[in-house]
């Protein structure tokens, strides 16, 4: 399979037709995913690299790919059960993979104080991987070191995925992800 960059050249890669935009610095990566399946494969690549204590903050409009990406991330962790957005129950714990996956959705949370009240600190300091949908709503209480992933609609099927590493350990994770996903 090939990867087309916005620089106009092609190279072999693992994810199919993924367009990678120029990276403004070493701390970011901007990707265009062409399908839900491709978004899940990107999530799976990150899940394969995830470590206990990792915090992945997801931002984006409704139906922009946050849950789809999380489903792939769970698959990369070895989670076999179905993963759905916990919009009405706020958090799902998925065990059975190589690490627990704490999937948190703060769409209905009114602010950072309420997030703390639902036990956010327990998830952030837990022994698993913490994925937070709608993380921008509680930015003030999130750890300064994290991987921030912003999703955007490009068209009916394509999604833009902008990844920013905040902190040295997440920079190393982003570097590993680049190699794993794009060779």
C-alpha cells in the first residue's frame, strides 16, 4: 500500500491511502483518514504502543471520529468487547486486553469540577489507558503531559486527525506512532 504526502511523493506504508500533511514541528502530526476503517486502524496502531498511565484527549464535533478511533485503540490494546461512547454513563472500563481501557465521555459534564466529582482522578492515575472524549471541556483539570488528538470533518467519509504531543514521553510515543503507522 502507498501513502501520499502533501509534498507530492509516495512511499510504502501500512495504512493504505493516508495523506500526511506537512508537520509544523516534531510535536505534531496531521493526517487525513479516508474511511472509518482507516481511522480504526490508526487507533489500533496507537493502542499497540500505549502504556499504562497514558492519557489521550480527544476533541472534535459530533461524528468526527472520536469513538471510531477509540474502537481501534481498544483493538490495539487487545480489548475484544464492543466499544461504544459512554455519553450517558460517562465512563466505561474495558478489561481483558493487555491494559485496561478507561473510555470517558464528558460531553454532558458541565465543567472541570463536575469531572473531578465523577472520579476522573481515579482514571487518570489508574493502571490503564485513559481516553477522554470532549476533553476540551475539562482542559483545566487534565495533566499537562498528554496526547491531544483533534478530529475534524473533511467530507462525508474523510476525517482530519491532528495529533499533538504534550511532554517528553508523549513526544516519544508520537515518534513511535509515526514509524509504526507510516514506516
